[in-house]
C-alpha cells in the first residue's frame, strides 16, 4: 500500500468552474497505483469542488446562472460583508457544494465516467490563487 500527496494551484479570474481533470489524471498516472482512492480537498471557504459534465460548456454556465439566482451577491440577509458583497454568498455556495471529492482509482486510472470532469468552483468575483490538495492511496503493480 502506498500513499502520495500533491498540491494543485489554480489561478482564478472570477466566478466559474475551472477544470483540473488533466492535471489530476496526469499526477495519478505517474504514481503506479493500480487500485485505490483519490481524495481532493480545497483549502478555502469561498471555493468548492465539483465532479460534473465537461463536454458541454453550457452546463458550467447554467451552474453559474443557477447559483447567482439562488444566492445573489449583496443580499441584505447577510451581515458578513467584511470582504465585499460577494463574500458571504461565496461561503454559502461553498457550503451547498463540496470541499472534498473522492474518486476511485482502477487499473491505474482515475475512474471518471465518460462525460465527467473535475472542477474547482470559484465563488468570488476577484481573482484568487486556490489550492487543491490531492491524496492517493492504493496498491501498486507487482
């Protein structure tokens, strides 16, 4: 049994989904793990992770439209505005999505479905550098 860790850094330009599938897949393929688990964890309270369709970019735009309607920036309900009108809505959006994902590793590959991709979901308007921790554990080839 082996364990490996890595940090992926993503520079965001504002709200939206930033695909990290290729970076994650390349890292796992270099580990020599045949069967195991991959865990992704975002180290932020105003960004999240999604495993979602990566074939049609309209899916990503629909997510953004939906969350803007569900949790609008500047909603007077929120009193936590220390970092701007998008601060508390970003926290709520992160709470409604996921900060951790777990994906199986099978036959040395990340076992994503045909249309699935891994995304960092930025909820703030300003650019940020986000960190996603990767942890893989599993059996190696004999």
